[in-house]
C-alpha cells in the first residue's frame, strides 16, 4: 500500500459555500507576484523583425510609373508591394495589396486604391497587373 491508497478513489472536494474557480482565475491571483512584469512584451518586440527600405533602380522606377499609368487607363487590378515604416523601431516591412487604383496623384506622390488605402509612391517597390 502507498501512502495515498486510502484517499486515491475519493471524489475531488468542491466547496458548498464558494463558486468553483476556473484555471484562468486561479492563475490570475498569482500574477501580481511576477518578478519580471513586462518581460513578455519586451521580448516579443525585440524579436519582431523589420527590414531596411530597398531603393529601386532607375529602370524599376520607370517600370512602376509605366505600369501605374497602364493600370489607370485600363482599370485593371494590380498587385502593389510597398514599404511601410515601423512606428516603434528602426526599419519596416513590405506589404502587398491587390485591387484597383482609384487615383494616382503625382503632385501629392500618392496612389489611392479603390478601398481607400493610400500608398506613397516612393515606397512602392513592385507592381504588376493582375
């Protein structure tokens, strides 16, 4: 016989006076004692990767300009890859969106998509007709 043989088959005790506490609630009662509060957020922010902005070659800039004009005239769908600077740390990321171009404003240096998103022309790294 082990030391627990007399209690091993008994049902788990539940209080009749207090409601049952979930595992999340039980864990939360110990959170104020975390020695390194904010460590998880700091670690995830530090491990988040960013990219440097790539400056396209002159022939690529001409291709982007030509394809923008062609998409505007033909009202075709495009896939635009552009750079978005990170608001909290050095660098950024590249995002690809698909849709129709509503307006391309050379004076403001922006491309406005049909869904309302605004893309700065100098951040466009690639474009293709769909």
